[in-house]
């Protein structure tokens, strides 16, 4: 296969049926085909999968893709197969015979793409087996899961540090939609990337409007906001399982088509509720942060945070689920200083001191975001190390002058420092 300047348009059309690359995709494909490590930060919906799936098809051997969720792997494999790519996954949802069959097809070079769960890399026999197979590259999807500084740390991901030893000489590619400078360095170090081709796409989501509103006590405020969105699809995030249940019940009683989602529900109920939302059988899903990763619903028109998110990263990630079809969508954060001591209470209960400090630090940044009178978009982008080029974004509560604003950063931070 050519890693030079030959046109990739033809394989792009042949494999995926797309007539052109999205921004940054071609550069990443070329870097990988040239044998270079890659570190790519692209927002959700930016088209990260294609960046490794195309080289996976064009290069000899199978590409290994580490992915954090069984449901994500299945969706990716189904999607790849629909494009005629020889893809499979290996995780605990398969029984022994099925796993053996997948491994046999890997050994006999019948795969372009193999999705694996991160915990496989902790298994000696799996690592030994890999060393005897032809592997074209190793891809770490959702790479922020390797960092304690990210919003979705998975201890299992730490086993991926062994990849350069197990599979020497092949390119390693890390993809994520979230990375502060700190998380980025942490990922590159833990994965031991060698002089990677680094790509950071813009995180601006121009079709999203950001609003922070003073949170009122009682249910009236949420109900009146949701009435503005009647018949449209959206997510209401709450912190605790109990408040998710209560809010969902309250909304149902008032005639909204709403369902709850949190990790305390049974597997079946969780799946059913998620499906009902994705198929537009209900309008509103009331959820904890357990909802969202790997969910590809394009027509989410609003995301409401009825409680404080735990970090700017999680706020960006959760609001990022709105408007993936490129149409306008709104993100509303309901903020009251009265919420600060509640979150503080949980943080203070943390027994791991460094973890507690990180949680406090993250919360403090969220509070600054919510209490400031600066453009919300600029603040979000600043957080990711990106400078927003305009003075007025024309799509946040501050720039639109939606309400009178007083900067209460100092007061709010005081509440955090007691
Ligand atoms: P990410 O993983 O970055 O969130 P995906 O890889 O899931 O994004 O891609 C998002 C959507 O964009 C998918 O439906 C995918 O088919 C589509 N897509 C990706 N690249 C292209 C392209 N070059 N042209 C058209 N559609 C694309
Ligand atoms: Mg993805
Ligand atoms: Zn603005």
C-alpha cells in the first residue's frame, strides 16, 4: 500500500461511499499509513472512526482498536461490516467458542479491524498471541479514559502502556474528543507515543447556544423550560439517581413523554429507555452522567443541566450530545450557589486526597464558568486551550444579553474555600 502522495479519494469512495474527507481526516490517514504515531483530538461527530478504519483496510494485517464499551464496539463493528470491512470484536459478551473463532480469524489474517476491550492487554496469553499475528497498528479510541485527569477514567486502560512492547514498530494512534493540555500530556506519556503527529481540531460547536440561568427552587422552572421544547428531543442531566427518578416521575405526571436513565436501573430497563429515546418514542430522557457515551442520536435539540456538572470537560461532553446533525440546539445550565455546599459534601467524603483535590479543582472551574459574565463559548474554548477569535459569539446568554448579569465569581469561590 502506498503511504505517499497517491490519491486517497478513490479508496474513500470505494470503502465508505464518501466523496471527500472531513477536515483533518486525510492528514491523519496519511500519518498512520506512513507508520507514524498519532494523537488526535477531535470533537464528537468529527469523524474519528474513518481516520483509522480507512488505513485499516489499506494496510496489510489487522488494526487493533481498543474501545471502552461493549455497546460501542458492537455499533462500530456493525457499521464497518455494512461498508464491507472485515471487522470483529473481542469482549466478555462473547462465549468461549465465539472468542476462539475471532482469534482464529485474526491468526489466519481474515480481519481488517479487531475491536478489543482494554482489559485484554492485562492477559499474558492475549499479548503472546498478538505477537504472533500481523497487526497493522494499535488504535486507542476514547483515549482520555487512560487519564485520571479526564472525566471518564478507566483503570483498565492503564494496561495499554504495554502496547509498544507487545507490538513494537507499529504505529499507535490515540483518539479522543476531550483533552485539556494536561490530559493530552498524560495520554501521550502513558501510551508512550513516539514523536506523534498531533492534531487538535477546533472544539467550537457553532450550532450550540449556551445559557446559564439562575436555578429556582421547585419544579416550575424546569417545567416551563421544557414546555418551550414540546415535541423536541432532549436530555435533562441530574446528579443523583434519586433526583433522576423524582424528576422523571414529576414530568410524566405533568404529561411530558419522559423516562429516567441511571446505572441503578436494571440492564433491560436502561436499554429500553435508551432505545425509546433514540427512536423518538419519548422526548426527554432524565439522566445521570451514566447516559451518553456511545449514544449516537443526531436530533437532540436541548441539553439541560439541572444540577452542577462535575467539571468543564464533562459539561462540554454532555452538552456536545446536542445538535450533532448540525442544526441549532440549546444548552441550559441551571445554577444556584445553594448547590455548591451539596457537591462539596460529596467531594469532602472522598478518601483519596489527590482525587479529592482534583474534584475540587474541577468544581471550582465549573463555578467560575457559571458565575462569570464573560462569553460562555469563549470560556469553554479557553479551557481547551483554544482562543475564540470573536468578541461576541452571538449565541450565549452573555453575548445575547438575555438577562442582567452580575459577576459572582468571588462569592461563589468563597463558598468553595470554607
Ligand atoms: P466521532 O467518533 O468523531 O464522534 P464518527 O467517526 O462516529 O465521529 O463519525 C460521525 C459521523 O460522520 C458518522 O456518521 C460518519 O459516517 C460520518 N462521516 C465521517 N467521515 C465522513 C466523511 N468524510 N464524509 C461524510 N460523512 C462522514
Ligand atoms: Mg467515536
Ligand atoms: Zn458568547
